[in-house]
């Protein structure tokens, strides 16, 4: 049986990780965002912000990690796996920062398909910046638009998750998966 791969995406600070943690606490299989891990690895090597210093290398590492996650989802003992950001997110960010990328990025989006995309809209009341999230709220809004556009360009119809407490947002996602 094919594993359903469900992406939860949105601009920075929209609540993705909180929803993933809630779903995981409820017993659902979840794969976490990897950009913080990539950033921390670079910082161990003396590069404070890999995305700003070497955006293509950062994006390549994200692409590789998200391809691994896509394959990992098929190996998990679950019929549905929730993933914090998908492969097209890499392209959306590169488009936002006007960074050119090789065709392998496009091919990765075409060759690694997801079953459903949920997008969390920008929400100023929950937005918080930190050491790895340096984008302002206005930048988060613009990134969100790029995310919607890139997913649509690959044939997805992202479902917007209503602004609500984490539990209600998680329940909305679970109820909407098969629609």
C-alpha cells in the first residue's frame, strides 16, 4: 500500500512545527523540518548563516535532505506521513531571494510527488523570530505567496489551514486529508 505523503508548509512562524508536534503526540508519523539542522551543522563549521553566505549550497543540502525524507516516508510503517515542508519549498525560497538554481531542483519536484499540501497562512499574533528565523513578518507573508505559487505551478492545490489553536488546526488537517 502506498504511503500518503502530506506536506504542512507556510512562511516562517506560521505554526508548522507546532502542528507537526501535535500530530506526532497523537501517534501520527511525522518528519520534521530540516533547515534548522542544516543551519546548525554549518554553524559548527564556522558559517553563521549558510543560506545568506552560500544560498545555493544551503538549498542543495535542503533538497538532498527533503528527497531523503520523501523516500523515508515510504519506509515508515504508516499509511499517512506528515512532513514539515516539501521539496518545492526549496524552490519557493530560491525564487523569493531571486537565486538561480540548476534543473535538478525542478526535476526533484517533478519526480517526488506529495498527496496533499496544507499551507498555513501568515499570522502576526503567533509570529516569533529567533536565531534561525531571521525573516520579518512581512517577509514571511511574501514567502508564503511564493510557496503557494510554486506548489500550484507543480499542479498542487494547497489547502489553507484556518487560523485557530494548534489542536483545531491539527483536527482540520486530519479531517481534510481525503477530501
